[in-house]
């Protein structure tokens, strides 16, 4: 999915891109579970980072590098 023109992205194109990204996320989680073990749901970064103990005080979000 590439764009060659300078027109704003349409809602339909945005929805298609969002769906494609979601499908890719699911494929990656399935592949990680197959290669590394566990369940695909174990590889959801959004759950890991939102529940990590080491959160940034200003944003309240977890820092993937451990806060450094």
C-alpha cells in the first residue's frame, strides 16, 4: 500500500491501513509464539508497557529502555 500523490489520505484509505497494521500485528504475535513459545497474547506490547512498573513520572507511560 503506497501513495504517490500529494492528496490527503481518505477515511477509507486510513481504515484500510489500520486494518492491515492490525493483521500484521496478529501475524507477528502468532509467529513469536510459534518460535519462542507461549501464547500469541503473551506478545502484546501494549499490555506489557501499560502494566510495567517502571513508568515515566511525567507521562505515566512505561519506558522500554528501563527509564534511562
